[in-house]
């Protein structure tokens, strides 16, 4: 499973943030590691230096062998909360889609 992190200019984090994302996504989708081929994580600060509640966005796109790409988005006031929320959502979506495919 490939994991790619993309950030906009308003997100600072460097290698530590990249390692956090990789570790979280790997453990979150461990159960489906043979079916998930690629994960793209996009982090953005929607308001820039103006700040604001829930202005940090994490979008996670998962590519599963044989299915169209699927994506989820989570907004939060803290970047780690945004990432964690998106990880929960993508895990539920991947579980649902993989189980649906297995039942056919």
C-alpha cells in the first residue's frame, strides 16, 4: 500500500507529520492492506493565517483494487484531529465497500 501526503502552504509539519500520517493510515487499513493499493492524504488550512474554528481539512482518497477511488473529508480545529477523523471515516468506508464486494 502506497501512502502519499500532500499539504498546502498553510500546513507546517514536515517529516514528523508525514510519519504520523503514514503510521496512522497503515494501522487503520491494516485489515485490508492487500486490497488497498494507494492512499492519498491531502491537508489544507482553508482560512490561512486568519484562523477559525474547524478550518483545517483532511481529505483521504483510497484506491482499492478493482473499485473506483473513494474519498472522505474531515474538518477540525487541530490538524491531528482532522487526520484522525478522516482516518475513521475512510476505515468505515473501505470496510463497507470491501465487505459489499465479498458478498457478491
